[in-house]
C-alpha cells in the first residue's frame, strides 16, 4: 500500500524544505489569508489550494509587473504545485500540466525545479498513455513541404521593394575566425548554411504528431523545455567571448508577422522548418522608422510595412535596407542595431 501511495504523489523536495520559510515571508507581507489557505492545501484541502492560487493571482495583477513583490510569485508557484498534486492524484494529467505551466510562466524562481520536475513526470506519463491509445493516428504529411519558393508568387505577399535591393550575404560554414572578423566585429549580417543538418529538430519539428505528443496539451511561453534536446547551440554564439543570454523557440503559422524592432543583444536565428522573410535597416535610421514613444514599445516601429501611411511616415519609402528569405537549415546573424521584420 505504501509503495502504491508514493507512486501517486508528485515529489516536491524544494517545496517541502522551503514551505515554512516561504509562508513566514508571505505572512510578513500581509498575506495572512493566503497562508491559512496554503496550510489547509498542504494538509489535503483542494478547495483551499484553489483559493490560495486565486489569492496569489490577484496579487500578481495588483499593479505593473515590475512592482509585484517576488514573494507573491513564489506564492503562486506554491499554490500551483498544491493544485497540480490533486489533479495528478486523480489522474487528471492535462489539468495538472496546465496548472504547472501557469506556475512556470507566472511564478517565481524558488520552486522552479519542482515545477520543471513535475512537468517532466506528467509529460512522460501522458506520452505513455498516448502510445497505448489505439485510436492515435499518424499524419501522412509534414507541416511545411521542402520546396523551392516561387519568387514571383512570394512577392505578392511581401512589403513593397522586397528582394529588390541589397540582399544579406550567404556563406557556407565560415570558420570562427572569419565570422568574428568579417561579421561580428563590424556588425555585418550574414546567412550561415550547412551547419544544422544534424539537429534532431530538423525532422522532428516538421512532424505535427511529434509536436502533439511532446507538448500538445501544454500552455507554454516562447521557451519550450520539452524540445530543448532537439537543438544544438551554434558555436558562433560564443564568438567574441560573450555570454548566451537566452534560448527561445517560436512556432507560428504561415503569414505570421513580427513588426519592425531592434533587440537588446546580438541574435542568431535558426530556421528549422519553413521559410521566413527578414528585412534589416541600419541602426542609424532608427528615428526615420518612427519608434513608439511608450516605454513598453520603445524598441518597436510604428510603421506597418504592409500598409505604410505615407502622410504619417513620409521618410520610410526611401530608406535603404538589406533583406533575404531565410530557408530551412540556415542561421541568420544580426547585431543589436538592426531593425527587422519577418
């Protein structure tokens, strides 16, 4: 009986060790009602667990995100773990995953390892159940067919002047020294080919069944840990002695557009499946691209290249740019100063 009971429980070693200190900290910030509900939740009260999660959620939305006390983010993670434990015990795996994912997205860092571990356990159990399901059908086609793009057809959907000016240079697996000298140090963008054909993601991410099996029931931010092992970090990321700031994965349907913007750090964009149009403007033309005045959008342009308002943005048509079509199994590198649309 004891072995069976343990198998039905999610292990949360950090929560077990830090629970008392965390509750004391929450209490010191006025969260007496939360502490009461969380204590009941730990003793087996599902309604109290849901109530604690709602209380923490309200605190997370009590003002601007930067003003939220970190302790309430950890409180939200704690409540999510309590709720997920109940769902897991009842065999409600999808409900448990949704709660844990919200804990990862909105919660703090204190209990993150417990959240990640719980997600890994439940995801594995979910995949086991799916593999046993005889009604599971395999798709017979890839998400994006591997085919040459028709430039005439593509131009019908791209902004004016696309692929008519200077295009980004394409190089096959340049050496680290060449990349550093010819692109990184001088801020010159480049498309790098023949460097990612060995990635597991190359085939796996073009298979809808694989994506459903791995993350189909999940609510995730732009980072998807379940798929991390399918990619490799390019050596070019470490040229110049810099640090890797983040690793993100984006999935979007055909026609997805990212507005003109500039990022706070250098970028290597790896196109795994499908094709992507990219346009780059020099950093010196930032003001001519009419950036938003608001703090939240200061790095984004007001200009919609698909429908330019010539009266409001008269300078845009005459600005020089580089562009390209980024195809499968290629990297694109750009410095922080460029503005891009895709």
